[in-house]
C-alpha cells in the first residue's frame, strides 16, 4: 500500500514544478510585452 502515497507525492511535486515554470514563463513574457508567439525576440525563443 505504499505505492499510492509515493504516487501522490510525485504528482504533487510535479504539479508544483509545473506551476513554478508557468509563473516564470508568464513573468518573462510580460517583461518582453509578448502575448502570442515569440515576438521575434531572441530571449523568448532561446530562454535567456
């Protein structure tokens, strides 16, 4: 019965990573003032 708690923990950790990455992307796109696509901005395309 330890498989379920391990699965729940892994899911929770991955969900937190997803939220963190999503926030980082939103912040970078807001700084570059880009809403759709890459806006021909190298920092958005290359992840700098």
